[in-house]
C-alpha cells in the first residue's frame, strides 16, 4: 500500500473509532464512574484495525499491534506522540474505550494513554483472565475494570529512576465491578474479602503474570496494597531480596 494512501486511510480510520476519552491524571487518582453494567446482548462496536494514524506510517511495527488490538474487538483511539519532561513520553499509544469479552464488552475506568503492546496484553488479560475468572469463580460476568491511571510523568517512589508510567508502559488496577453490581477492591478484598473473592484476585494476578513483564500486587509491598501494577516492559525487574519469583523477563509478586 503506497505511503500517501496509507496515511489518508489511517486518518479516516481514526475518525471512525469514536471520540477520545480525556486522559486522566496518573497513578493514585481514584475513579467514581457509574456502576451500570454493559448490555451483554449487544455486539461491541469494533474499530477499524488500521487506526494507528500517522505513527503507524512512521513505525510499521506498530501496525501489527494495532491490527491485533482491533481484531480482538477492543474499542480504542490511536493517540498522537507527545513528549513531556526528561524521560517522559507517549509513543505509539492508544486510548482504550471498551474491551470485548466472550459475551459482550466491558468498560475500563480512569485510564489514560497506554502503549499499544501494553494495551494488547491488558485486553487479553481482561477477556481471558479477568472476565472468565469472574464468571467461573464469582458467578457473574465482568462489567468494568477500575484503574488508578496509566501515563504519569513521575519517578518510581523513593528513587530518581523514571517509572514505567512515564512512558505509558504501565497500568494500575484497583478493582473490578461485576455485572450483578458487586465491586471487588484490592484494598478491601485481597485479604478481607470472601474466600471466593480472595481466590478470584489471586487467579487474575496469576493470569496477569503470564502477560506482563512486571506484576506487583498487595503481596509485594505496602505501596501496592490497593492495586495491581501491570507493566509491559521487557526489561528484567530488580527483585532484590523481596522474595518474588522472577519469570526471566520480568517479575511477579
């Protein structure tokens, strides 16, 4: 496909993906969106798989990622590349609107820009890990994943090293809302929930460990007592003496 035609085609595709949800703050911002459940009888609106706008034309490898994300039924908008402070940028990112499950779509709250490969991992985790575990263990489909944000130009707490959030390579997940109205929260239910809720949270963590380079849960430290940190970076995580289990390409605890 000629470059000029590709650029026109991709720009038109973006327009068909719907409006961009405003990018929220960073990690630590709580969500207060509606608890309404999705319509599981309605087929999710699917984006054009070529929705990566100009960035795909510049970086052809991203086109494959965008096609994969679009073919899953996930609704999203491709975002322009931006640079902020030193070490902070959003390159090849998307804005997730909804994720397609086995029986319909479900929402993601308070999420901002996410690098496409992280969005793909998140979409697969939500569908094959979270939604199926919710139906099998808790008896209700997933309605919404609640997050504390994605992109934020900041350092790792207590260090001078840039966080993966500063490159839109991480998502912090604080809880899950089911179609029957139940809300499962990390800060309350990791240790204090019912046996089924505790099992559900540990199953979805194990599922995340298969898809993300770094997964930090309430078992890791007090800073993660209220969320899962899901990071798509392929760089090995320095586990130190934390007692976590290294996967060889990342870290999961």
